[in-house]
C-alpha cells in the first residue's frame, strides 16, 4: 500500500477519497491523525488554495500529499459561496449554518443554477515542481427544502435534474461516480498512473 496524506480534516472527504483511491492500493491518511493542523486558505481560487494545502501537509509529514479545494458556485451569486463554501456563514460554521446562509442569499433570485467545482492537487514532496492538478465540475440546481441524508455540505439542497433527486439522496457509490470530486479523482488517478507510475 502506498501512503498519501490528505490535507483535510473533513470526514466526508476522507471517506470519498479512501473509496476512490482504494483500487490503486493507496492508503489515504488524514492529516489530523498525523498531528498536522489545517493550512491557511487565503486565496481567491480553488487551485491556489489546494496547492497551499498540499504543500503544507507534505512539508509537515514528509509524505506525498493530496489536497482538494472545492465548493458550490451559484450563478445568481456571481460564483459564491465558491472558495468560501465551508465557511459561508462565518468561521466555525457547520453545514446547517452554511445551508441557511445560502438559502437567505438566494431568496431574492429565481435563477437557482449552480455547480460544484473540485480542484485536486497531488505532490510527491513539499518542493515538487510538477504538481498534478485535476478538476471536476458537477452541475445542478439549488432547492429550498433539504432532501436526503447522505453526503455532506450543500448536498441536501443540490438538485440533480437528470437523476431526479438531490446529491444527498444518492447512494455513496453513485455519488462517487457522478460528482465533481469523482470526476476530478478519476482524472488524477490517470495522472498518478502515468506521471508517478502509481498503478
């Protein structure tokens, strides 16, 4: 088993990445379990934040690192919550707080189009000059009433017209196949096999 430190303390992301990387015989280790505190995320773009988090985790552990920066981008809100998705309601906010803040922000608008974006960065070391970068996008609509008990974040409000349900109503294996994170992860797995010879 190869080891890859995940630059996140989000248990939902840890479960998803562990499932997505299991076929490549990669053990995903949460940075918290290695005593690594979260990195700062001061940047305005997903890719800059993901790179900062991956470098931080790799430097602290000496292991190859994987980081993602992802969020929900709403057309009516000029891309918000975007990189602030995890703290849309303020520092320390939980999923319920963020969802409530999003409902308030969208209340005046009829346009409920949105998409999840995920940018993944993998580094062999903190000084790796060739980070692997992949991106995935998952389009849908934001609904007022939450539906479903699976997933996390904004998933209960993220309606998928083609599926006829929210992201939180999907079985985990279906979500992993369709989601922004699943799309980005499959592309990253392809790059890991080619560029790092992790097959």
